[in-house]
């Protein structure tokens, strides 16, 4: 009897997919491709690496680009290209974990606040307001000081810092959705809050969730890389793009910028891809709501 | 092309026309291609005369008003001629265009969207006077308070200091009307000024507009989808469908003696409070925009109850008849029978 | 109206600050091991030092009392002692705070002037300038401060030798020279975001109905743009500019490390690595307070710009 939005007629669904592709545009497709490549590198990069990414060979320290090693060697004589490929895993895994955790937490809080409204909403909103006072990096530094440096401490700190941003956006959307007449109709029919949220509100704000998540992965990548750059995140010698900049920064004034620049470029490329895709998805999400 | 002069339908002459629209065709870029929203629209307004412009959504009535006020979106292609007081409106620019705008005032449909929410009412009302007429602020405020009184807002001084969100929709619309009158215009374009308001406020607003028009001797183009509303305060009514004028008639005779099947259907579709019917009359199909309507034939043919083969072969011209105009080739023979027939 | 709104924001932000201070303080207890171990950073201390620490931090008192003591001390300017340098934390902070403040201010000026300026120009003039702005900002927005830092170091300091690479410099003008590259690195990505949002806001305002009304009343285009388009666009622009400047406070740490500037951020990171907890707490408190103050100023500006807010809405 009740048809959630995802159960639309097949023609409507096809129409939606076409509309999404149109909203994303060619640039969005390119971004998606870049992201997919990065994910493949994250999953299987180590296998594709032409050389051993971990074995130092100080005699090759900072040697420039050569025939078989297009990107040269880093400060410890390791092949940069291999290290980039191997580093993709921790560089991508961290942000994805951060986004998963903050989206899960933020969405849950937003839904509860939007559904219950009243006192629950005020309490949750006030707690979130307080969390807003902590910039992500600060929280990560604090966590590193207390728990010791490492990827997980940083990731958890960042997710905590991101949660209020997610919750705020989703709470607004959920509130708007909740005030639509069909929700009241369902309530009158006796559907429970959880069921309505699950089958109706969530699918309708899903485009917004996806768009938000995509953009946030970009931010998380930047923040995590910054923390690793500060020496408080992923610890060397684990390969990681942020760490590579940290390790190879000394080479720049000495005239060997390639390793640090290569790692920086990887970060920028993937972050741009996430940002562009996220932005387009946002436009699509808003168009769908209208 | 019109076969009859648009002046037909006037029962008295008031002098040379103030506003003259001839063969206005407007195309707007929609999704990359130019689509027609107005087709060969012609009308005339004498000074002090009120003309109602009636049609459903997509008929082009708002677009007509915007074309007259040079408010079309960028990229619009305009053919035809609009003259105001003998001047070609389309050729105006710069200071002349601004002077023109002072003489033609527009009242919009949704007051809340059309008033800047972060500026005070006083600022909104007096801005045109202070900028274009170089009036000192106090005098402008004084005038604003006077006009506010005329639209029924008594504590004008306090209202001028308030922000738009502090006023109700009805009040804001009165402010909009008052603001339009401040610059002393000669023509008022009212684009569905009461649609966004509740019925009681609607009748108050219409009464205000009517009184003010007579007091100031304004010409008015009153745009609405409500045939009866237009007939109530306008001397003549023009009916639009699919971007074209399909009928022009004096309002008194429009309801009882319509000259076009669409007008008759519109009038018949309105529920009569004095009667009980088994089923509400609706016009089959849906209203079309100019670019959706078939071009080689009468635009209303697909929905018309009196359609014949001849209607489908050529687009009908405007025919003069009984002091009015009609874009129906069967107008003569259908006269008198249109009200009885219906959906 | 405005006053009441401000007071409400002030109270909320004060509460945030209070709870934040609590979290910062409680970090001492979250650390694995005893607070003593956390304070000493895992170093072994002679018994005399241990007694000093116990007395100074009231480690034998109950938790709420300790918190209250710490808070009271903080309000009076006493933030504890650095284990590493054995000096008062407040003095250590004071000597470094102007570096960070100067850097953030320099970057903020760049963001506000260049970012908003670029956004306005691009928003008002569709065409080549607009498209190129869009492309540039899309890329720039994704360049994290530390990547921008190394790129700038490479380009200007090493290759072109226009600007010095590292350090603070001496004297005001020299300081400005030394701070230019770091400020630019800090500002790049935020500048791009502000420019994009400004452009979008200006575009959106241009299409609004009330702008049509103003034009229909014969008001000159220039005036319409100033008093209606830009004035209204200022609302979302202030929000994003404020949020971005606030975020600079934490981001400055990264740039300070990259350029070897002697600021609070760099010191915070070093202390975190050294596990000098008292310093970490002290600096965190200062940074969070600064963040809260900036947000308060943004809220104030927002309420001034948008009269609907003071009437009962929330700033965000």
C-alpha cells in the first residue's frame, strides 16, 4: 500500500538515473573514474607496485627520475611510484572510515532529533553545538597527545569532530521531510517511527546523504593527511601520502622536490575528484527534492 | 495576424491610446532552444481605462505584463511593437528607460518574495523617489505615509520602520500597491495581485485597487485567472490561451454573451454558489503554453466542444464581432449558443 | 531584539567553552595510566618532583575539585607548568601567540579581500572570467595547506628566491616578508571556497524576485546591485567567510610546522609528540576560546545583516 520513493515505476527510475547522469556531467564522470582508480590502488596497489615500497636503500636516496623509475626515489631510496601505490591504502582507508563513522553517528542523531523533536531535539542540538567548538585537527592533536600518535586515534577524533556538521545538514532535511503530509498519514495508520524513518525518510534524503559523504571524504583526506604530515597520524615507515610529504619535505630546499610533490599531487587529484563529484551530487539531490 | 483593430470592444473613446501593443511575439530560451510563449498579442489601453487579462497558467498573461515593463529574462527574443504615449518602449534605454519605469508601475503576485527582506519598509517604499526624483528623505517618507493611509494602513510611521517579516501577507501587498503609486504612474500593471491572499483580503485588495485607480485616473492592466474578478473591476476583459488573445469584450457582456468557446467554458467551469450541480464542469485536457500548442490550427481545437474540420486547417485570425474580438472562425454562428453548451 | 539574541548566543558559546574546557581537562584522565604518568609523559621522576606535581595539580583531591582548581587557575592565567621546558605554560603561550595571531590575520585578510572580491566579480560578469574562476577555484579548494606550503616553498623560496623559506624574521616588515608564503599557503584553499560561495550567492541573489521589483521601479542597475544583490548576498558570504577564518585557527598549526614558524600551532604539535600534556591542554584551551570568540563575532555580524534572525531564528 505504501510505496517508498525507491519503489518508483521502472520508467521513473530510469528517468532518475538519466537525470543523475546529466547532473553529474562529463566532469563528474571523470572524477568518478579517478576515484575508482584510487580505490583500486587502495585495494590492490601493493600488487601493482613495480618495486618494493618498503625496502630502504640509502645509496639511492633522492635520486631523480630514471628509466624504470619514473618518479624517482624518496629520501630513503625507495621507489616513489611503488610507495604511492602502496600508500593509497592507508590514505584512502582512513578517510573512508572517518566518513562512515561520522555519517552513521550524524545520521542517527539527526533522525532521532528530527523525529522526536521537542526536548530530545533541543538536547541533541545543544550537544552538537558544543562539538562545533572543536576543530577537527585540534581534536586529533589532543587525541594524539593523550592516546599516542596513530591512524585510529586520529580517525576517531576526526569522526567526532565531523559528526555535528553531518547532523546539522541531515537534521534540516529530515525535519523538512517529516513535515510533509504523507508522514502524518503514515503515522495515523499506525506505522512506527523507526519504520517510517527507515522506509521513507531515509530513502528520500539518501541523495543528500550520498552527496554529503562524497564531499566529506575529500575533507577527511585533507585533514588526515595534514595530521600525518604533522607526524601525529600514520607513523613512518608505513606508506601514506601525507606521511610521504612529511618524510620528504627536507628534499625540497635541497632541490629534490619530486617525492613530496608526487604525493601532494595524488592527494590533490583525489580530493578534487571527490569534491567535484560531491558538488554535482548535491545539485542533483536538491533538484530531486524539488 | 489580427484582422480587426484592437480598439474594437470599446464603448466610448477616451482619447488616443496610452499603451499600444501590436503583434507581440516573445520567445524564451528553454533548455537551450527558443520557445514561443507569446504569439502575436495585440491590445490597447486608453488613459484611465482598466483592462482585465484572464487566462490559465501558461497562457502568457504574466509574460505580457513583463514584456510591457521590459522585465523579460535575458536571452528573450521580442518581436512586435509596444508603444507607450507614442514612444517605442523596446527602444528605450538608460535614463529614458528609468523614466518610463516611473510611469509604469507593476504590482507583483507574491509580496513576500518581491520585497527585500533585509531592508525596512520605509526604505523599500521611498527608494525610487529618493533615487530618481532626488526627493529629500523626509518628504519621501511623508508621501509614503499619506499613500499608506490610502491603502488602509493607518500607523504608517511605525510601519515604515518595520521589516517585511513583521507584516502579514495582506499588509505587505497593500504596501506593494502603495509603493507602486508613490511615483505617480499613469499605468498600473497588476500581475495576479490577490492570488497569494485569502478570499477576504482579496476582496479588500480589489476594492482598494479599484478606488485608487479611479482617484488617480490610472490605466490598469489587471491580470488574473479569475474571470469574474476581472469583470468586477475592469471595463474590458481580454482572454488569453496558449500565448494568444482569443477574446476581447466589454466585461459587462463577457459572461452572458461570450464570443469564444474557451471563455464560455471558463465561465461555465466556475461553480455557482447559488446552484447545486451533480458534477463540477471542467474543461477536458490541460491548458497549454504557446510552444506546446499546435501551430497550424486553432490552439484550442483539441479541447473545444464545438470543433470542426475547418478549425484544424488554419490558425484563426481575430475577428471583430458585436463590439468585441474573437479568435474563433465559428464565432458568428456560435453566438448565443455558447453558454448553453459546455463540457 | 538584537541584544537579546546576542546574549543568547553568548550564553550558548560560554557553555560550549565550559564543556570544552572540561573535555580538555578530562583528557588527563582518559590517558592510559595514571594522571601522574600522563603529566610526566611517561618519564620517570624523582620523588621530590612527584610531590611537587601532586601538590600543584591537587592529584590527591577528587576529580571535580581538581577540575575547578584547574579552571580557576586558567581564568587567572595559570595554565600549569611544562614538563619539558619547566616554565609556566602561560608564559610559553604568550611568547608565541603573536606569531599565530599575525599569521591567521594575514591569511584572513587575503581570504576576505581576494576571495570575496573574486567571487563578486565572477558572479556579476558571466563569461570567460567566470569560467576560469570556477576552474581555478575548484582545483585550489582541494589543495591542503601543507601541499600548498611545499609547492610555495619550492616555487618562491628555492627557485625564485623572492621570499625567505623558514623562520619568523625580525622587525615588522621582515615579519611580513616571512609570513607571506605561510599566509598564502594557509589561505589558498579557504580563499577558493569563499570565492565559490560568494559567486554562487551573488548569482542567486541576482535572480531573486525582489531584485526584479527594484528594477521595475526604475532604480539604476548599479544601485540595485549594491543595495539589493550584494547587500543580500553578504549574508551567506559572511557565514562562509567566518567559518573559514575560524578554521584557520587550527589549520595554522600545519603551516607553522611546514615553514618552521615559532607559533602556538607548531608548539602544540611538538608538545603532543613530546607528551607534554599541560602545554597541550593550555594551548587547546586558548585555541578553542579563540574559535568560540570568532564564531561569536560571525553570529553578531550575521544578526546585523539579517534582521530576520534576531526575531527568533538561530544564526545557523
